[in-house]
C-alpha cells in the first residue's frame, strides 16, 4: 500500500494511505483523548473529543484521513481548552450524577473529566427531564446518562448485525432508540446479546440488578471479537 | 502565631463531606495548631463571622436561605472552596431540577401523603426553582470533587493553602462520585 508522509507534533512519520490521524497517533504512542471511538467499530466523529489541529483547522482525528505533507498538532492550549469545553457541554446536556450511577468508578466520561483536568462545569446545566426504559428483561437504557456516542448503534449494526439501535431527533433532542422508538422489551430484532451494554462508555445502557458503582463493562471484548473474525 | 480562620458550612448535602473532613484523623491535631474553626455545623455560632480566611462549602444552593447566606459568605471569606459534588455539580439535590417545585411538593406532601396533609410553608425556607452548584451563585476559588471528597484531597488542599500555595488538584483528585 502507498505510504504517506506527515508531520505529527513536529515528528515526521510515514503511514499507509487511508489511515486516520488517530490511527497514526496511536501507532506513534501519542495519546489523543477519545470517547465515541472504539477499536473494532467504524468512526463517526460524534463526541468531538479527539480533535486535533491540522494547519490551524480543528478536525476530528478519528474521521480525518492523512494526506501527504499534513502538519498535525495533537496537543496545545487551544486544543486542551476546546476539549474541556466540549466535555463540559457533554456533562451539562444530560443528568450525570456520578455518585448515584451504577457505572461510578468504571465510566469513560468520568475518567475523561479526570484526564482533562475539568475543575467544574462552567456552562449552565440543562437538567432535562428524561426517560428510562426498563422493559427489556435483562437491560436498562437510561437517557439521563447517554452522551449520544452512538457506540450502541454501531455495535448492533456492525458486529451483531441486528440493527436494533438508532438515533432519533436532532441536536439536544436526539435520543438513542430501539426499533423506531418502541420499548426495548418489545424489540423483536434484539438478540439479547448485551454488546450495547459492554460498549456503552457511561451508565446509560446497563444490566439490571446493579447498585451504584457495581456495573463494570468490557468494551475490549467487542474489539477482540472483531479482530478474531477478521483474522479467521 | 495567628491562626488561619477557617469556616465550614452545610447547605443542601448529606453531611458526608463534613464526615470526610473529620476523617482527616490525626492530621486534625496538626491542623488545630494552625487553624481556628470560626464557624461550622459543629461550632455554636449563629452569625457567619467577618474576616474568614478559608470557607469550605458542602452542599448545593437549594433554597432562599442558602442563596442569601452564600453571598454573605463570599463577602466575608478570602478563599471559598466548593467541597464535594453537591457544591460542585448540584449532584443528588439537583435531581429534582427537571420537576417544578409545586409538582415536587405536591408529590411529597400532597394528596394526604402526610398526616397533616399540608405543604410546609412556615419556618422552612422557600425552595429555589432550581438547585444550583455554588459557582453559579458566587465566585468559587477551588473545587474538591467526590461524593464525598476523600479526606486526603481535603487535606491536600488545606495544607497547600496553609503553606501559601495553590492546591494542585489533578488526575484522580478530580473524580466525581
């Protein structure tokens, strides 16, 4: 495959054409914060955490493919500020109450707040009144904790092939839905596989019967599953 | 040596942050040499004193009394610290924010749910339409995350301030919940 030369944080590197900036950064051991990205699923640039600077323009590194002579900066004061503001907006948009959450201490959103040094949420909290669907016999979807990363939608379509999950509405009105908006328990296409639970980065999609801080997830299972399928 | 004047206040929270403060254990003995607690739920002072060096605020701003008092506290304190998730984010108390105050009070006290069947409106302060984190009402200098913040984080912040340094709260110090 054709190799392309780019400069990333001042360092000249070559990578196969078609690689994304995020992939190249990972290969080089350069950390870029991510939230909606998961190895094994397609990238959609939903969360905007992985932004980088390409010649002064801010782009999502998970969806931007490298091009010859590209100059990429993965970390700067401006990027740190934008990422933190973005994170604050995610926190403010729904009702994230870590102390009461089943995913407390095992949450990618909570971890990111630590990693990015978010001292507090400066933007006003929206406090929307949102629903919780516990109609499925094994799982729950709590919209209060959903960050609209779309991992559930992608894993269900791309790995399980069931296409149960979708996103309805736009902007702050957007919601993850099961089968065109019916109760999850009535969704006949659902195979009860639980992959959406494992990949959900927060406490939005969880197993029933868990108390605060008891829900541990393993998104890497999906990554491994996808790798093994491709290698067979 | 003049002691540093420290106050702690308790707004809409469960007292867990104050418990965590007490969990400083033997560090409290060292702190007692250097600080004087001039106002706290465990100190019998009615008025919030003047010239306070550091005030630790536990709890969110949930009613009119909190709203008035927190502004007085800001005027009388050099440094204000939001202690714990309720003060920093609104946390559990703010879970009522999607519900109107009337609907909330009706839900709790209305429809003969209590023996008197009335909504309390005397003596207790009026609830604000929305519970707010402290920084939405006054300027906050430092934020201690956690429900409650670990005693080590409270200690780290206080010791840094006593040494005239800026508390360096990074990584897991910033964990909510």
